[in-house]
């Protein structure tokens, strides 16, 4: 089992920045691919970013490319999502997830955090 706890969400004005953190406990963190997803009310869960086990490979959704950065600190068992130039359409609950496959498909992830709310005001 892997337990994931997100933090860092909040209310920010458009154009601002937030950094989300996801702390993991349980099994060896470095064994897992980590992803970030988000879900807005009435919408499907959306892929945001994914990072490989050793952090050497990343992939982003087109909607956040150039604005968001995913990083992974295996020594701290933590994955981060730096979000810059935030837009109102980025408003959603953000989730981190752990899995064994480098994928953008949320159903392929095995463990999920409880989510953290990000609200971007215009």
C-alpha cells in the first residue's frame, strides 16, 4: 500500500502561482511513477502531468505545457506540481496518483490521494 497526501492548494488570482506537494508513505516511493490529475465539477478526471520513477522523464497535458512543472524528490518521498500563470479554467480538485506504468490514463494508477482544491479567480 502507498498512502498519498496532497497539500498546497488554495485560492489564487489569475496569473499567480501555486506549488502542490504530494507526500507518500508506505512502499518504496522510488519504485513508482507519479501523476497529477484534476477534476472540475461536472467534468471528467483530466491528466495533467506524469513523471517517471527516477524523475528523468516527464509528460504534460497540452493545456498546462509551459506553465506547470512536475518534479519528484525520492529522498523526501514527495512529488511536486509547480503551477505558474494560473488561469480560471485551472480551477479544480487536484489529485496525485502512484502507479507502475508511465501513462496519462488515470485508470492505470493504483493509489490516489484525497485531493486538494485549487481555485483561480479572474
